[in-house]
C-alpha cells in the first residue's frame, strides 16, 4: 500500500530490476529473501522467489506478500500493507548482488 507517512516526498528504486519507471519484477526474479534465523540450524535460510515489486508514484509496491502474515515492528508506526522497513529482508539477496557488482566496478575503476 502507499504509506501516507511518506506521501510528501518519495523516491524508490525496485531492488529486483533496479528500475524506477514502474516495470514489474516478478517474484521469480527475486534472488532471495532472508526472513530470519532458523532456530534448529542457527542459519539464515534464503527463500527464493518470495516477493515481486514495482514502483508506483514513487513508492515501492511489493507483490505476492500477505501483509497480515508479514508483520513489521512496531505495528503501530506503519499501517497494514505498508512494508517499509521490510525491504532488507524481502530483497536481501538482490541488494547483496547489487552491492557486490558495485564494489567490483569501483575496484576496477580505482586501478
């Protein structure tokens, strides 16, 4: 949902396809979400294809995620459906991949 807390000035980049023009990135394109630590293994499992996204009016719109089951803390700060604050979890592997590419490009240009 479009979060009224940020309606005045927003700018988003789709973390899956790195577009700002509303081009939809399907959940199958998502490199992986990291939702939390597995209590049995102590590892952070990667869930591939967990969420899609697109940009609308400057807001990142997340698809394929049920806001009733994906809760953020504190619940009172954001209205139901506003997943701001969940981007790092939902798009963890896409963000990691982008950072790796940028770091390699920076290193290559610094030689």
